[in-house]
C-alpha cells in the first residue's frame, strides 16, 4: 500500500497532516476515557449494579457491529485477498484469548467490592498491550476510511468506559491507592494513541487492511468472551430483556452509522 498524498480539491478536504491530527485527537480522547472510568467508580454501588449490565450489553453490540459492519468490510474491499484478511481476524481473536489465558485475567465490569484480587502490574501491562493493538487497528481504519474509523472508534469507546471502570476497581483491589490506580490506568491507556499514530506512520510500509482485520477479531473476542458472558443472564426477566435490547441497540447504532456513511 502506498502512502496517500494530500489532494487539494479546493473543498477544504483533509491533508495527510490533517489526518494525523485527527488520529492523534481521537487517540487521546480514547485515553481520557480511562479517567472517566475511574471517576465512575466513585458512584454509589447500587447505581453501578443497575447501570453497568445494560451499558456493557450495549457496548458488546457496538463492538459486534463495528467488527462486522465496518472493519471487516473495509478490510475486504478494493480487491483485497479474502484469505489473509480472515486469517488476521482469527489471529486478532486468538491473541486476546492468549492474553486472557496467560494472565488468568479478564476485564471485570462490576463494582470494586465484587472484584477478585488480580495481579495489578500484569493487568496494566496486558491492558497497555490491548490498547496498543486497538490503536493500531483503529488508526489503520482512519487512514483507509475516515468515517469508518470514527464509527469503529465509537464502538471501542462505548466498550472502554465500562472496561476502564472495571480496570480501575481491579487495580485498587490489587493494593494500589485510588490516585495511583487512576494514574497508572491512564498511562496504560496512552498506548492507544501511540498505536494509532504508528498505524499512520506505517501507511505505505504494508497492508493496513490486515491490521484492521486484526482489530475486528479483537472486537469479536471482547464482545463474545469478555462482555456477553457477564450480562447474558439475570434472575429477573425484565433485566434480561433490557440487556438484550441494549445489545441490539448497540448493533443498530453501528448499522445506522454505516447506512449514513455509504
């Protein structure tokens, strides 16, 4: 893939530098969500128990929609060979599974008092790697298609909010003070803009569509293995129904986004 040169159409369209600033801005905004997740942990426990499950279900739907409606279609268009794209999607799924198994850890979207004591430093390292991969994938999508990149960013952001809340609570349970947990969680989130800018720098050095496919596999794993198991059942039928509706709404949000961008 050759680097796209800025094209002056006289309409004020983005140049390469504009695209870099856009990628960096969205990347830093994603990192800032780590701070919001930490602040959310200060909310009353009763509120979190009721609000988080439908929020997590909504995020799962958005991730599935982002993977299948934006990332994989963009990775497969313009005559890209199907086999490598699908192989990289499976690789992205497998990398996340390996991280979970290696560290015996997953994101926990529950109030802090309900967390199992994790390995705090390893969680931070794993979260940093996860954010780096996400930044590479979504940054690559920004380079390929700005609107698709924004849609995938929205899906990832909807997931990051409850995830970062869970990370904050788990790090506190590992023995960190709230201030240090918030700081270290934010620092681990800075690998997202690092990966996004690296994707921009790599444009022209390889096929970025394969990185997009890698991210799609990442999205599917997080939704299917990390989020849905936490919310698919509830003792109350009304809560189960609400979570299902929230999941479908997340998918519809991305479907509408695709329809508006086409």
